[in-house]
C-alpha cells in the first residue's frame, strides 16, 4: 500500500487487514492487488465504501475470467469484510451463495517421455535473437528441469544462479508455496545438462551475479521470465513439437508437474519398489505437506493400470486361481 495515510474507511480497513495478515508470516501480495483493484474500481463509480451494488458491479467487471478465478477473488473480499465486521457489525459482507460456482478442474494432459524428447528437439531448433541470444539453451534447460524435478512454474522462474549447485546437482527452492523451502536433487543426466547450460549461461557478456536469474532473457541475461512468459514459451514448444493426447488436447505448462508425478509412480512399479512407502518421499520432493496434496497429481493412466495389474497377478494370481478352480 502507499505510504500516505488511507483516505477512506475502506482504505483504512484494507491497510489494517493486510497488516494483520502479514503479521502471521505471509506476504499477501496477491490479496493486496485484488483489494487495491476493488478500491480503484469503486473510485471510478464514486463509491467511498463497499456495498452490495458496488460489489456486484465489481464482479461484473471481470465476468470473462474463469469461474474459479472469479470465486477466488470474491472469497478474498468476503474474508476481508468478515474481519472488518468484528469491529463494525453493520458493514457489508457479500453472500457466498451468489458467488461464481466452482467448475471441475480440467484434466491434465500427461506428457510422455517420447513427447519430451520432441520438445527438446523443438527447443534446439529455436532461433536465437539479439534480445534473447540464449533462447534455445534456456528453453531446453527449462523443459529438462520441469520434467525431471516437477518444479512449479513460479519456482523455476525464481531460481537464481546462487540457488544452483552444479557440483552436487542440487537446487535450492526458497520460500515457495505456503512459504516452504526445500532442496531438490537432480538426476545424473539433468545434472550433466545443467553443467552444459551453465557454461553458456556464465560466459561473457551474460550476467553472472549470484542474484541473476538461472532461466534468463535479454541481451545480457539480466532479466528473468515471468511465470506467464515462461508458460507462453513452453506452450509454443508444445505446438512446434505437436504434443497432444489421444483426444487432441494440448498440455499446459503445469501439466508437466502432473506428468512428473505419474512417471515417478510408473518407474516405481517397473522397479518393483514399495509405492506406498515412497509416496511421502514424492510429497517432500514436490514441496507438499502430505501425500493428500500429492494425490491430486497421481492419475491412473493406462500404463500404470497395466503395471498395477501385473503386480497384483504376480502377488495374488495363485490365490485367485485356486478360488475359481
């Protein structure tokens, strides 16, 4: 918020609420943006405070966004209003019964290893430009890290050179979702690819400061990608490599994280590992508090169904045969 004193009751309460929430240890930058957007919209309608009419007009201003996004914004405003209601019982609080309805999440497209190979070929054929001389190498490294580590898009774009230990093959993910940090070890092949990339990334005239972005753009590598910018770049690779599922759907960049989790399970089944005991390790690797969150990424694809059936038959096929004989 601005340093000057809030000029309206709504400004004052926004400042108070954000200060209270941030005292709990979270940044609430996204929440601040939504509340400032609400305040700016009300100013255009000459409303100093929030009421039902103003809230409805504000909701209509972003009616083209997805239902999930609209509902998220509406719930943030409701939470803010309920906090204010503790001191001002008569203040306006929006009714959630009239909020946007949640829609089922879009099924992810699981990217297969063969499709990843095509993505890497597509990245290698990108044309470097004066404004992005490292474009082919950057996009190749981005695909490798996303697919072999399951990083979130935002975690990748926030990585700096100081967060990477090329000798040990470790990535330091700092203050990610829910303000958790973790170490992510790379596979041997991914570590080799990282070292090859760093020889280009650290060469003159590119920015080699510790705080410089690992995945960079700009003539001298000073600038990092935004999450949206990286997503658009990867989406172009999906098109160039013609990556689709059996229904003709193209994946999104976040689907690579789903693909990482699914491929981990497939490897465990093929290696004869204890899948259940490995799930907490997968949760820790992906930055989850528990396997409940990880379960969102575990999809029963045909390959996994076949492997699970084979394991069941090997373990209990004899019992079934005796029962049916």
